[in-house]
């Protein structure tokens, strides 16, 4: 059984309680300290540490402190095999040894402490130290995730670029979700239109011929109502799709784009208008234009006739 020296006692006394108890168990070779692991060992270490703390607090010399720890360790080992009466006789037999090592004053202090603690709770000490208990060692499975290996610095991105691309990726993901919802909504509208068309055709087929004025008017109103309903749904859906597209494009454009990525892309809400190609004039148009030009020239060169007759008649009269 290991003994405690002066340097170790001074080191333990300078530590806090829990740290000192762990250090005392290590110096005496009592194994790791901890109530969760081994309750018997923890009680044994607490017993020895309490006796050592008493000796230090009452002004025992460091050699006397080590003697108290050694005596307490031997005395506690006999507890499991002896009765209370036998333990009192054992202490009386070793009194002369204690008086020699501790002195008369310190012997009285230590005796009062031993009878007020150990002998008062002797049966509890005997029960705990006589009955071995299973070690309670908690085992908890812990998942360990290793960090992702860092990318080479050559392929690294600036924080602003990374944040921009992450935000842009979120918008593109939302755009893809809207496109999928649009496709499903279109399929639903097509299915509803097919059902309505079949119902309308069934109404028309159920009308008996010949058609009367009232029957024909009712049939036309029903067809127009179904058509207007389907058209209004299609228009509302188209408006919503356009609004969603514009919202996504606006959010993409309003993102603070880093200067390293260049100018942002520009979006056009409408496709560009295609200009019609200029066609060559036809032969008929050319002939018509030439004819119009000739008529204009003849009208300018021919003088107007007077009301009194021709120009020759007027000269003869003169």
C-alpha cells in the first residue's frame, strides 16, 4: 500500500476539494476517483481526504499529516472484517503509537474527530465497504463527423461572391419549384377543360331535334358560359405566372452583385418585336405608278379650254 510524502501532502492541500481528492487517489494508487465509476473507492478516498483536511486545518506538521493519512488507511481496511467493539479495542491498542507520532494535543483532537465521524457511522461504513457493487460506467455512443477537407486556395472564392451565388442558387431553386407548380396547374386546367367539354357535348347531344328558339338559346348560353369560365381561369393563371416570373427576375436583378462577376444580366419582360423584312415592289405596282406619273405630266402641259369656244374661233373674230 502506497504512502504519502510531505511534498505530495502539500500539493494536495493547495488544491480544491475535488481536485485534491483525485490527486490523493492517484498518489495512493487507489484508482480513478469518481462516485459514478466506483462508490466504494470514492468513499475510501473521501474518508482519507477528510482526515488529511482535519490535520492540516488543526496545525499538524506535514509529517504528522502523512502519519494521519497512513493510520486512517490501515484503520479503514480493518472495518470490513471486525465489529464495532473490536475496532474500538484496535484503536486503543494503537493509541501509544499515535501519541508518539502526533503528540498529546493532536492525539486528543484526532480521537475526538474519529469518534464523532467514523465510530458514529460505523455500521454504514461497514455495510458499504463489505458489499461490493457493480461499477456504474456510463457508455454513450457519440457520432463523430470529421470536418470537410478544405478546398485549394486557387479555387477559393471571396465571401461576397459566395454569398451572391448562394442567394442566386436559392432564387433559382424557387424558380424551378414555381415552374413545377405551373406545369401541374396547367395539367389540372387541361383536365378540367376536357371534363367540361365532355359535359357540354353531352348537354348538346341530349337536346332533342328539331331545335326550338328557346332550346337553341339555352344551349348557346351554356356553351358561352363554359367557354368564358375556362378562358378566365386561363387568363388568371397566365397573369399569375407572369407576375411570378417578374418577381423572380426583380429579385435576381436587385441582388448586390460583386464587381468581380461583371455586370448583371438584364431581363426583358417581353420578347423583342421582330421587324418585317422589306419586300421588293411587284410589277403591277410599278405599272400603276408609271401610269399615275404620266397622267400628272399631261395635266400640267395641256392648257385649259375657254368657255366661248376654241382658240382658233377667237382669232378669226379678231
